[in-house]
C-alpha cells in the first residue's frame, strides 16, 4: 500500500473520533492530516523537506484567529518562493475603518488596498459629496447608513463597526479631523504630512493620548519590504559604513487651483508634500536623527502655481554617525522619485523608490576586476495594505505603531528648521538625540 492510500485510510479512521474531540484538538489533527496528504501527493516530487513538512507552508501548527488554508507548492525549490498564502483574518475579526475624504489617494489606492489587506476592512465613509459617497459605498459594499458628512462626522462615536479612522484629507485638515476622531473614541491613521505645524502635531498627539486612542502616521515606505532590505543593508553595514545618501522626489504639478498650491490647506509646497519622503525615509534607513539642516529654496513666483507655496527645495542633513544626506523636492521637474546610498564598498538604492509600485533595488560593488551590478526582485506587495494591517495588529495587540504621532512630529520639527535655514541662509542646528529609532514604536518585523 502506498503512502497516499495509507493516508486516506488513516483519515477515515480518524473522522469518526474527531467529532467527539474539543475544537482545538480537531483543528490540530485536521492540519496534521492535511500535511500528510500534501506530502503523500506532492512532497517527494515538489519540495517537501526531510522532516515531512511542505516547503513554504507556515501554518501547520499554532492557533491563529481562524483556520488557515494550505496549498501544496507548484514549483520546485529552485524557483523564487512566493511566500505563504495571504490567509486573511476572518472578516468579523478585522478592524473596521472609516475613510475620511474620497479623493485621489483614497479612490485610486487605499480603497482598492482593502482587498489585499488581512486585518482591516472598510466599513464607513466620510465625504462632503453624498452622491459620490453613495457610488463608492455600492462599489465597496459599505452600508449606506455608514456614510457620514464632515458636519455629522462626530456622531461616528455611536458606530461600533468603526474602530479606526483613516484621514485622507488636505494636510491643513488633518489636525481637526484627528482631534474630532479621537474624541469620538476611534483610533487614528493619518496621512502624511501629519499636519501643517509642530503645534498642530502636538495637539493631535495630546488628543489621542487623552482619549487613550492610538495614532499612526501613514508612512507607507516604512512598511515596504524593499525599503526594509535597504534599511538592513545600511544598519548592518553590509557594504561598510554609509557616507552619503542622495534622495530626489518631485513632479511637474498641474492645476494651479488645487489645494496643494494653497498655503492654508497644504502648509507649504513641495517640501511637506513630497520632500517629506526623502527626509522620513533617510531617518528610517539610518534610524538616526539629524543634528543640523541647511537649505535653499528656488521658486519662480511669476509662475501662477507658486503664488502661495514654494517650488523646489534643496536640503542637506547631517547625522550623528557622520552620514550626510542631500535631498531635493520639486513641483516643476519631470516625475522622479529615487534615492541612492553611497557606502564604503558599494552604492545601492531604488529608482523609483517612493512610487506605489515598481520598486526594485539596484546595487553595485567591486569583485576583483569586475564591477558587479545586481537588481534583486521581490514579489510586489501593496504598501497601503501593509501599513493598514500593521495599524490593525497594533490595535488588536495593544502595541504602539511603528510610525506613531511622535514620528510625524519629528519630521515637522525638521521641516520647520529647513524653512528657517532657507530664509536665514545658514545652517540650523537641531536638538541632538542619542540612540536610534527614538520616535518609533513596534517594528513591523516583530509583528509578523
Ligand atoms: P485629493 O485632493 O485628491 O483628495 C482630497 C479629498 O479631500 C477630496 O475628496 C476632497 O473633496 C476632500 N476635501 C474636503 N475638504 C476639502 C477642501 N476644503 N479642499 C480640498 N479638498 C477637500 O488629495 P489626495 O491626493 O487624495 O491627498 C490627500 C492626502 O493624502 C494628503 O494629505 C496627501 O499628502 C496624502 N497623500 C499621501 C500619499 C501617500 O503615498 N501616502 C499619496 C498621495 C497623497
């Protein structure tokens, strides 16, 4: 009798006893039997290891929030691993989100990302446009009774389905909607930049602390695996000490009437909108806080787009370990979103680095007479699903998010110093902080 037949007979014998057993015991036996069957059917040919476990399966044991599905691998062990199945949490156990603001980011990226999330679900919408909200609600299966306006937003406190609020409004509205949301008893995920000023950031942190609610700033780059790989290369000094990091983020901005070019709604020009990626990502890669900034701003004020906010910003950051960063942000050059790290024995980075997709590391180093150029490719992941699921997990496990309000506040302090440096035409010293990751919470790596 072969292993397959033996397994079928064993399953039949077990089935009559299973119903008598407690649920957790039944699950364990069911999983173990699945494993045996998988090995019997596919193991020898396609990658079962010597212990009898099937490669890539991470869910054979251990109690999760529900049963996990296991499929046998299709490809040989020589192929790139796909990783385990997503196995999302059951829908009734996920954190329910209200999304505030149904503009480009919400409709193009965040709402579709709920389909890729494992711990988060969309349950409510907040919009000033009832007709648009009704269409979106039907598209994403949101109950029409869970549509709110900016005026009745505070009544969301009575909606038990909503545990978290994701604020995707113009920057100048982040503080008000965070504070009102925290007072309504909800956890807050707020888009970058956190707000328009240090003072607003402090008020947001206080409101969430007073309400005993969590606050996370949506720095999606800090939850993205390629950037995590580069962070590791930098921190482990894989190619020696890092000397310089150069980062660019900009695009040629259109419609002069959009809120991004309105000082009250945007807080500034390219710096808080896209330059913040250079600043925040370099702080993340190094874990260090800059001790000095030096900046220049270049704006053609005859251009009707730049009546209120700046165009191009060039800023340098000095870090305690001796790393220097050179960054630019702009609203008037062709779209470019990249960074490169220059270390003692290699340079590495990504282009694009800050886009929603298409990220791929490039590194170059010498080996004998050759200069080796590598472009390792990862299976792409949805940045927004990763960041939302991190926040949901922190809510469920009562952990501090990796990018809490304090992380957004620190960026805003540095942004204010960058403006001050450009105005005064001299370097501005910053408060010195010893150690690394001082403003961050639980590392996503520890929450898998
Ligand atoms: P958007 O203009 O497309 O959407 C803004 C939404 O706010 C719209 O639905 C608009 O109707 C609503 N709104 C309410 N009151 C408004 C007012 N007084 N003026 C203008 N709009 C008003 O903007 P967006 O690109 O979706 O950006 C929203 C936020 O998301 C910003 O804070 C931005 O920095 C951030 N963002 C983050 C990323 C990222 O990758 N994390 C990318 C893009 C935007």
